[in-house]
């Protein structure tokens, strides 16, 4: 089964969107198998297990406004050694599952298995939690913004973020606004991020990147969270770069289904937008 450019793009959206706990894209097939389902499970060290999703797929001629159907009633279990942790439905969010207790703590180096069963169709996957990033530092403790109406030039001040990456591992940034009563930046409309207090970079094998004013919405305190990507996710991400004529199906590390089960570890730094 060959993928089309559309299927490759929405698969990429699936992987990138779900990394940060946002709504993902959809997998698209010419003739969906009614027994096929998509598992999207991302675990983060020292964070609760939540936002694991199970959905169906869409046909290639689906309307652009359609979303993949949620799969309810799935049985999902995370296994670490001899311990088993059953996920439960998230109230009001069909197809979304989480672990409701405090006993499942994700740590770097953990080897975790996922078991899924949907209408008698079983799937499994394994992931290893990577070590946290090393050497995260910001060029300054604040970003001095530029007012586009003051005649001060292009309104795109930047703050450099650096880390150690001798092995060229994939990393990505998540930047969150932390103020309880935020004030909009004068460039918020230009950034097309009005009301959105976070942004995410694409994975990179470099050892630095920039936080740009045009990617931010508010003044005040922000958190930079740098995530190291583990090996199996890196392989899946690199698989998305293949020529669509040579790609037989969307990259997946789920045995018996489609999608991705992966884990991430992070370090944080803070800065103020002034």
C-alpha cells in the first residue's frame, strides 16, 4: 500500500502534534480496514501518564474537516518489569486514556511495554525512556522585545538556547507562558498565536536554536523545556523523510496496529519577556 503526499503530511502531524499533548493529525488510507486502529502514546519522565489516544483511520477522499473516529472501550496497560498499570477512559474525551493514580512514575532508563486490545485485536509496543538533555542554557535571562510601531526595525527579537549534543541526538523545545494574568505583546497578531501561550519547535539534531518574539504571545515569565528524543522515535521521525514512492506504509513501532509508543526526558530553563 503506497502512501500519498497527503498521507505523509498528516502522519507527520500525528507524530509532532501528539509529542506535546496536543491534538494530532490523522492517518489516511484509500480503503481503511475496519479492524485497523491507531495508538498514540507519549510518556514523559516525571510527568503523569495522560493523553494516550486510540482512533480509527480515514479514507483518502475524506472531507478535510473530518477527524478520525475515537475508539472507546479499548484496554490499555503499561508494563514495567512485573508491575502492570491499567489506563482508564478520560471523562468527556472519547478515545483518550490516562493513568488515574500516583503509582506510575516515569524515570530515565525505564523500559516500558504497552499492551492494547480493541475488539479482540491485540497490539504491543516497547519504549525506553532516554536520559535528560545535558547543558541546557539560555543566552540571557530575558528577551527584550521590539515594538513594531516604534520604527525600530524588524520586530523579531531572539533569544538563543544552547545544549550539549555531541551525538547529534534529536531534541525539541516547548515554550510555555507562565503568568496568571498575561498581557499581550504588540506582535501577538503578527505571530498568529493570539491566545496560544505555547509553541513547539520541530526536532533538530543541532545543539542550539532560537526563541523568537514572533513565536510568543505574552509578556512575562516563560519556561523553556528541552526534550531529548529516544532512539525509536528518532527512527520513526527519520522514516517520515523518505520519498513517498518508496514508503510502503506510515512509520510505526506498534506491533498489531499503527501509531507510535515513545518516551521523552526533559530539562527546563526560564526567561522573562520584557
